[in-house]
């Protein structure tokens, strides 16, 4: 059996923890075998998708990164509001970002910083659900399960499997609440390669024995296919072949970072975020459609200055290296990088030198994807509390990402009751970026 097992724990201020599990084998996801998963995904190809072959990498700043010390330092605001880490000029004239991002400042001409992104849920799980799915779900903060499919699962459903390369369409690097398929079904869940799962990508039995098992399965298939009037069996052999090829082909080499030039690994950083960003580039290059990764530690209720100076440098290095790498490989327009957390932080620094939860103005930036870059989109109020103009909602973000992926935001899916649901009900692609 091929087992893929990842365990991720995140502990924001509410003390919650999560374990993420994906296993592909004789039991599979929700009872699905790998051929089942491939077959279900391929059915989406008949839905008439009009996507362009672009990829999305979503860097999730778990805990809720401050919008002030990241991308809207507002140094002309009163002292108790402005960035406690100062600011730094970027290569874009007149554009400044937080002072702990010198490398991102260097590549800011290939980024867009949204300073008017807002929503209304300042809970960790609730805010995360809203961004991951485009829909608010307040019960999430009391432990309720998600109620909508994530963007990654939607892309997986529409795009179908990468039957040529064997690379999963949707890959998770570190679990995020609400990043699953919900009513779309387990076939569209993210392929989780966190933790031990990356090691488990290797076969535990020789390929010769696997080939013997493949032959045995074929010999045991005594069904009279002429009696199959549904046509479902016509493609069974091809799906079985895909299942075996996924674990025996060179597709798994994409996950092996030792194949990268050591100098490239050094540019990204030998820390886990740097290596994840490098893996994300390799996955996109191989045809993966959607990658999410979790970089936590942003729930800074106290001592935000020292905390930012500790957590920012690995991200600054990894993101700038990722953008440079995409540029050098001619991939920048083909890959959209999204940077966000579940919300921003309170504009006013609290008595313990930190910032608390604040959804009315939140953290968001883009890079690549063919967007109009080299700008700050929208403007915040004088005290960095709410959007001053050009407000952007989670559904607007969702519509923007779908459009980049070539998916009509007004596309409909049917829920388990058979009721048609729009992917996006009210949002529009962000004007000025697309």
C-alpha cells in the first residue's frame, strides 16, 4: 500500500490544534482507491472548463499577520498606530512597505499590495473559512466543520487530473482550516505532503512486486465488459495505469529537493518555508494547479516588534527568491502568488506592545499571475482602521483567483441536495489588478 500521512498542528491564541490526514491505498480517502480518485477528477474535464494553464501558490500567514507591519506601515499616522518596525522604500517610486521586508521591497515591481482588503470575522477559524472558501461561517470558531469547498478543491474539480505528468492538481504544504473539498467530495481534497508523508512517497515494495500485483489485478478482472451499458468500465484500465504510474513514474521526483542546485536552495533559504517555496515552484513547473502552505506564528498579542523581526526574515528571503526564480524561468505570468492570513491586527498598539485580532482591515498581497503589478491597490484610513477607498472582499479575492485560473466565477456546482450554487455570488475580480 502507498500511504501518505501528514500531521500538522497549529496553535493560535484559542488553543485549537489540527491533524491532517490523507491516505491513498487499498482504503484510500473516504474509502476511495487511487483509481477512484483519478476517475472522479477526470469527469470534470467533460464540464467544459475554459481555464488557462496557470497555477496558484497561496502563502497562508496563520494566526493573522498585521497589515501595518507588513504592507501598510503608515508612518505619517499617530505614533500609537504606525508601524513599530518602521518602513522601507521599494523599487516602485513612492511605495513603502514594512521595515522588515528589504528583499520584498527589491521585487515590489512584481507584486501588488492590497491596502483595502476587509471582512467582518475576527475569529481564527471563521476568518480562515471566509478566505479559503469565499463564504463567512461564524460557527467555525466554535469547532464547526466547513460548509463550502475551498478554492484549491474547486480548481482541482474543474481542471481534473494531470494525467500526463502524474503531479497532483492540488497540493497542501501544512494544513489550513477550510482548505478541503466539502460537498465536492474526497476526490478533490488536497494531496498532503507535510511531515512524514514526503518520506512515504517512496514505495515500500519493489517495483517488480508492484508490477506483479498489477498483473494479478488484471487477471482477476473477469467482468464481461460487453454487459457494461454505462460505459464506466471503458476507461478503467487507463485509470488503473495512472494509479500505478503515479507511484512508479518520475513524478515523485518533483518532491525531491535534493535534485535542486544547492545554490538555489541557499537562495530560498534552508529553513522550512524556503524549502516549501522551492517545492511549490517545482510543483507549478511540473503542472500542479494549486498549492497552499501554512507559515504560522503571527498571532502577536504582545511584543510585536521583536516578534516581527524574528519571523519576517525567512519569509522575506523565500518570497523574494520565489519571485526572482519565476522571473528567471519565464514563469512569473503563469504562477499567481497570494499572501494573506485570516485577518489583520488592531490598528492601535495595545498595552502589551502587541496588536489584537482585526478583520475590518486585513493583510493581502499578490505577485505574478499576469496581474497589473508594481502598485499598492486601495488605501486605508488615516489610522489604518478600515478601507478608505476601493474596498476588497473575500469574494473579490476568490473571483480574482478564479479568473487568473481561467475559471468563470459565475460557474455553478450542485450541492448534495442537487441545488445549484454559484462559486461566487457577489464578488468581482479586483478592478485595477486583472
